[in-house]
């Protein structure tokens, strides 16, 4: 099963094109979103296929940092991680040990030249998805025939499936098109093949990701074909949950909704980042949608897929956001009663359309607005969770937890919860459970972001 993916034109800033010494072990550090996770997994598959193995960072012959450069906080984390790796490399050198340090991903795609000047201790800088070039920097024996298979870094029962790369949307605040390039869909046959490979490996939940998943197929056929892809993937035996993330609200392909409603193994769940509710702010953000259009879309989604769990994200502190705009956003969140909400503070990004607007809203005001919006959502989430007390849910077990008193507890997720970003369900059971097992659980208590239940034995 090959996992070659179409990419933008990566930037390369290497001190040399061939490794200067033998590299047998590699550590891969992944920062940022699930898209980066899948990139690292593909890269690790190629590394493994070329005869190298993986080791902890301090013990490895080479360390690869797959960076994120989306917003200021992500950039800071990436830079801190690189400097920590540089310190480690220098400490190892005092012990007579050599280590190759490679920085890849979004941050070096965009700022490779600047990073090279500031961090000469790094041996190679590569852009995003530069799998082939990275492997060539590790081994002189690169072979195109050794494309390998993904090395899953998630729990063994779920995996991300990247259906496309890049983005054609002109959002004023976003640097993704500058980093990842134009939207490029992966062929459906390739995605079906990869999904079948994942299922054969024991994966039960496949999570579809992209920069804009709802634009899928337009570059291949001239029209959006996500509905057809969902049907083809849901037909694969062994996929018990198929989850859709990163749906763009403007020009939303409404033909996917009956498919979600009718297919039992497609989660009644949709991640649809709205970013704001004020029409004035949305216009400045270049989102191609108004508040009233958004409200009609959300109502249509809920009418077509009864009981669907909606997840969204918002940006607060956008340069033109007034206090009135923010209060409109708060009112919108109260009215819409989303199941899951994430909030980002605006981050000014070089070369984006919004850059010329400056960054006039103080950081403390952004933090206050983010906290206020999340406080509203906490109340909503608690009310929704309390309404589930007494109900039975299908839960996928993610972890087995050992308590201090010697008892065992299980952590899982319901259909309404994506891994890493959404709520969790904590369960007790009279019989031992396995990670990756589906169980029926009766909910007896609730917190703001957690449910508590007992497994119901059949």
C-alpha cells in the first residue's frame, strides 16, 4: 500500500544533500495539528522501509522536528522545541556523540531562510511534506521503490486519513495557502486503498482531515465529490466510525448530509469552523458567508441529520472586531448551542490580507474575550452533558486507567467526540475491557467536558 501524497513545492535549506555519517536510528517529533501527524506517519513509513528504526530523541542518531507555523503560539512552541533539540545535540557532542538535526514542516516551509541564519546548528531545513528529501538526508541508499507504509502514531484503533492538501479559500487571517499551496485532492482510489490498509491494521475509526475537506474533488472532476467519497469509504468492511473534520461553511456541499444521515457507520458529527458570527467581521475575514446564511446552513444540517453533534471554532480579537461584534458572537453561541467549541486568539500573520489591518486589540483583551466565550460554552456543554444522564451511549475505549486505590477505570469517547479535541467518557466495568473495544454504557453523572458511566453487559 503506497501513501504517496501530492504536495506543494517544499523549500529546502540543507547544509548538504547527503548524510555525512551512518544513521541507524531516528526520532520524529511532531508538533501541531492532525495533518502534521499524518505527514509524520508517512515519513516514518519511508524511514522504516529504508532500514532505519526509531529511538528516543536523546538516543537517536538523527532527530526530525515536524514543525507547525500556523499561529504565534504554534510558532513559539516549534522554536522552543528546536532550541531544546540544539541544546541536546550540543550536550551529546561534549560526550563524543554526534546527532543530525533536521527541521521540517510548516515553519521551515515559510521561514527557512531566516531559521537557517538564526540556527546554524541545525543540519537541514526542509519544507512541508518533503518526505523524499528528508530520507535522502538520512541515507545515501534512497530507493524510490521503498515508499513504505504509514507508521501509525495514534492509538491503534483510530487513524487520520488526509483526503487533500492545500487550500483555495482567501481567508484574510490565514497563512495556510502560503504554506501548503493550492488545494489538491488525492485520488479516491488511493484513499480507498489506504483506508483498507488501515482497517487491515486494526483501525476501527477513520477521521477524514484536510485544510478544507468539503472542497474535495473539485480539482479532479470540476465538482465537489465528497459525498461520493464518503459513500465509497463507508462501504469498506471494518470501518465502524467514519468522522469528518474541517468542513468549510461557504459553498457547503449539502449532498453530503443525506449520506451522513443514512450511513450507520458515518458519525453523526461535523467539524465546521465558522470563525465568527458578525457579518461585518466575516466580510473582513473574506469568509464568503454572512450570519444569516450561516444560521440557515446550521438549521439545514440539523434538520437533515437529526441529533448531529456540531463542533466549531472561533477567532476573537480580529483587528476589526469591536466590542459589539464580540457580544454578537457571544449571543450567537448561546443561541446555536454547539456541542463542541474551540476558541483562538487572533494571530497576525505575515503576507496575509489582514496583515495591513495591524493588530490593534491588546493581548489581554483577546484573552478576556476568549475566556468569556469559553465560559459561555462551558455552561452549554454542562447542560448538554447533564441531559445525557440516564441514557445509554456507544463508547469506544481509548485508554485503560489504573487508579491509586487499585481499581481500574476506562477512558473512551462517544460518537460525538473526536480524539484529542473533544469530550471524554470515563467508565467502570465489572469485566475487563480492551483498548479499541466498543461498549454500551449507561451514563450516571456529568461534568462540563466529561461523562461518567457504567458498562452495560449484554
